[in-house]
C-alpha cells in the first residue's frame, strides 16, 4: 500500500512545506522587523491573492471572466463567501453549457 | 495560561465560519484525489500526502511531475517553490501567533493555508485575535481537504471531469470571494495594481511553481509601505 520512494517523496514535500509555513514566522520573530516591514505586511494578504487571481483570469476565457464577475457581485450583495462561490461557479457552468 | 489567547468558543466560531470555504475547496480536493489515482498512488499514499502536505497547488504540481520511481528531490523542490508564499503569511499573523506556544503554535503553523489565512486577516480587522479561531478554521479545512482527496481517489476511475470543467472554477471563485473582505479602501488600489502588474509577466516567464504569487505579494507590500513612508515624511 505504501511504496518507499512514494513515501520519501511525500515526506520531502511535507518537510519543505512545513519549513515555509513555520520558517517565515520564526525568521520574522528573530529579526525584529522595522516599521517599514510591518507596514509592508499589512499589504501582503491582498496583493498575494491578486497575484493568484489576475494571472488565472488572464489565462482563462469568458467562462472564468463571467464567473469571477458573478462571484464579486454576489459577494458584494451578500457578504457571504459560500454565496459568492456558488454564484460564480453557477455562472461559469452556464457559460460552459451554452458554448 | 492560554485562556484568553486560545479559547474553545473561538475554535467553534472559526470552524463554523470556514464551512463555506471548505465547501468551495471540495472540487479542488477531488481533483487532487483523481490526479493521484491516475498516477498510481494508493489510497493510503493519497491520504498521507493530503494530510501531511495540505497545500493543494503544490500537490497538483508535484503529481504532474510524479513518475515511477518518483523524483524525490524534484517534488520536494516543487513543494518548496509553490509554498514559499506561506513564509509571508506567518509574519502577517504575528499578532495571533506570538502569544501561543507548544501545540497551539505549531498546530496553527502546520494548518496555515491560503483560504484560512485570508479569512483570519479579514476577521482580524474586525478585532478577532483568538488563536483558537485560527485553529478551528484550519482544522475544518484540513478535515475537508483530507476527506475530499480520499473521495476523489475512490471516484478517480469512475468520475473523470475533463480538464476545463466549470467545477474546477470553484477553487478560483473562492479566492475571488476572499478578495472582497480583504479590500480595505482606496489606499489598497495602488498596491493591488502593482501586484497585478508584476504577477502577469512573472506568471508568463515562470509558469511552474508560484513565483508570480510571491512576486505579487512582495510588489504590493513594497509599494504600500513605500507610499506610507513618503506620506509620513510629507
């Protein structure tokens, strides 16, 4: 059920990922960040998700664009993440069925 | 001693708040399971990967590179490259984490993941600071992730949605939804534009890994902080 090489590959991935998750935090604590770095971290979350979404939409087509627009509108109106996801996926699905 | 920094009431609150996101992640988890089955990983191996790595994009990239025998260093580096962005999340959550220790700290670090992070940042701006909330969010997402990838593995041979199926859009829709509570006001516009402007060419030049996400986070952060410093002097 478990191949040795597969297990080693999975463990390597797990360690590398934990190093990313924990490493940034402990490095930050050890370095005692300047006000500039603290201000920077306030902008990181939004910019990080923009970094995800924008290239994905640029690589997509009508399905992704209308889906994203429906997600944003539903999210603004409802303030509920589940409603946003459902509306966006439904819109993307509708485009997919029509084409 | 952790009474005020890590409460079970907040844990339950976080678990409830993350249910919707867990649902949005379900198709993503199913895809990972289907891919793993297609690459010949066993159910146990699929569960181990999702449970220990718990980072969807890196799992999909690694499974794409998976051969027999598996290139161990290659998949390890792929996980590192894709998940480097997480090194920026821990510091941004410092206000939540610095009062925790032991399993409460390490549990939260281990469960740190994009959607949970975005939810915590949005709630943190409304005053939430309880490490239990973070843990509840992460735990629900982890259980859902594990369950969905196992289910995907089981369904892998039966249900094979084609690559461009709109169900996969749910994962992107979850990110788009989370952008709305992350928007604080007009002062976010310039950093977000800078992030988009950097992410696009980097994604084109380095399509593997998630360098464009790291680059966008750094660009947005630098532009925002630089402008704050200039305004502080003026």
